[in-house]
C-alpha cells in the first residue's frame, strides 16, 4: 500500500511539472508572436504623454575631489586673532539673614571696579591671493584685532598686518612677509557660476589641518541682511565653524567666492561673497586701506507690479527715483524724481539693489551713461559719478507695501511752521492726520505724520488740491502717492 501511495504522489508531482512546462511553452510562444507585432510605447498611444520630453542629462559629478583638494589646500591659511575686551566687576548683592545667610556672608563683598582688559582669541580662514603674501579674508574675522597670526599649510606662522577692511562687504586684506614666494590661488569669474555647479569649500579653522566640503551652488544674488551690498552665493557645501574667510572654489580650481555666513538653524545653507565683488575692491584696500565708492545722489526703490501698473511700465525692472539730492551728480545730469533708471553703464538694471551695487563699484569721476524712462519715453543721460559721502549709502530701497481696497485717508493742510520743521519746501504737500483701519491706506503702509507730496504725479499744496486730484482718478485705477517720511521720500501705490 505504501508503494502505491508513493507511486501516486510521484505521478502527481510529475503531472504538475508537466503542466507548468506546457504553460511555460505557451507563454514563450506568446512572446514570440508578440514580437512579430509593431508595439508602441505608452507615450505614443496615450495623448497625455505626447508633450515634448526633457532630454536626459548625464550627471557631471566628479568621481573624487582628492586631487583638487590636494592642489588647492596650500593656498588656504588659518587666521588667528587676538582681541582685547573690557570686562568689569560688580558688587555682589547684599545677602539677607536666613538659613543660608551665614554661608554666603563668608565670602567678602566685592566693590565696583574699573573695567579690565581681557584678551579674547578667535579664528578664521583666508586665501592667499598673491605670491608675495597678500591674503583675502572676512572683515568680521579681524575686526578689533590687536594681533593677527597667519598659519600656512606647511605650519609656518607669520604675524600679519591688516592692510585694509571694508565692513560693508565684509572683506579684508592681510599681508605677511614670507621667507619666499607662497602658493597663490587663481581668481575665477563668479558671474559665470551657475545654479547647480559643483563647488568646493576649503578652510583651515584651527591651524592644524584643512577641512574640505563639497556641494553645489543653490542660488545666486541672495540678500540676507548682512550689509547694504548683499549679493551672496548660496551653497550647500558645509561651511564649518572657523571657515569664515576661506575660499569657495569651482571645479577648475578657481576662487569664485569667500565663505562668510551660515544659518545655524538650517542644514546645508551657507553663503559666500562673489569673488567679482572683491576684485575691484582689493586694489583699493591695498593702496588706501579703505574703499572709495561711487555716488549718484538718488533715493531709489524697486518696481513692484502695482508701481509698474501705475507708471504704465511694461516690465517690473529698473530702479524708481523717489528723490534727487540737491547738488548731487544725479541732479547735474538732469535725473528727475519719477524717472525709472533701466540701464547704467550700458548694463540693464534689475532693481534698486542692483543699481546701488553698480554705482558703488564705479570709479569716482567716471563719465557714465544712464538710461531712464520718463513718462514712457527713454532718455539717454550722462552722469559724472561723485564720491559717496561718509555715512551715506546708495542702497536705499524705499519700496512701500501695496494693498488693495479704498483709500481711508484723513488729510490736513501744512502750516508754514510745520513745513519748516518737517523740511518740506515751497509749501508743497499735505499732512496725513490719520489712517482708517482696514483701508487701502492702512494696508499700503501710510502712516500718521506722513507728508503726501504728489498724487498721481501731480504736486499738491493743499488738502483741496489733493482731494480734487484724487476725485479725477477712476475708482478702479490705482492711486500713486509720493510720500515724505522722516526726511526720505518714497512712492506708495493704493489699489482698488
């Protein structure tokens, strides 16, 4: 009986195998038949996939950064800084009687003393930019330094001189006197850098060894509020503590930026000063120890969509002139309030900050072509750039915050005394005595105490004139106001 059962199981097993084999043969035959048909991919049979496809791009990631890092590391230095800070002593508070009073009273009270000098050390990085020992780093790294020691890649230490600093761009140039020539980095072209390009950040934060990180360019032209001429390269190449002032290299081994800042709460967010920002400043820092900037003499603001509509502009690019400084190069060149500067030195202007940076980099005394739009007509002017006065900056970006809705303005005539006190000339303007909540004026940022100088490009001298001008405007059209606030002027648009 056992043998019969065994025979039955074996037969059943082989029968199952036979069935599987037959099925496999039919499947293969099916594939053979199918291969005789002309098959189309899903994209060809489904209209949803008929759009033009983006071509595949082969990643250009390097296999290794080792050779590049080895070649470039000798150009990176450690910058050790000693500063002196004032530290004061204060009297200890009186200890009341109580269970712990006897314990605290065994320590003598300290009387107030004059602040004492205390040495504080800091560290950063830098990059050698000439074989005779000039080094580029961050201004904040050496700010207030009493002593600066530079350590090269070969562990040689040199006392460095601070040749010049420019806090507005956070750049500084140092000088050491090496025993011989030192390896210097090659400066690249940061304007040619593209988002997505690979970059290498190298630093020497402790003077012992270099740190090397890699990443890509995440963005360009970043404004982070560090200074009036912000134009940072954002990268996800980690900028480690102590790497401030170190170089950012492209894959050609050229310096394209100076690593400057990180966002502590964000991962992979670092910022570098474009090397093209540093190039024109380095000769000035070496020769004079400071930077002399060009001066145009205008209050400017960027073009918002609301301003573009109110000014009948086709594009939201350029810098709107909110005011012209009396006796300035701009006034002498006949630039007027309300002009939109669209080109400077034969280069298009994207916004107010772009113009500020270009003017600042212009050599004092240079004759510079400027193109402006005035009432829809282009005018080509020539301005002789002056020297930026101490304490001034061409970067004023006074753009208001446009809103939608109706006006909500309470106006008041200016008395001669008020006009004199507020610096309003020729009896021009009306005062804003109040702003209703949840109205266009409030939402657009109009404030009590503002002086309205113009309504829809028409100068107003009284509340009556202002109301008449407002009444002439279509209820669906935006209201363009020129407002004076704290001595500055700006355009603000109220929209329906």
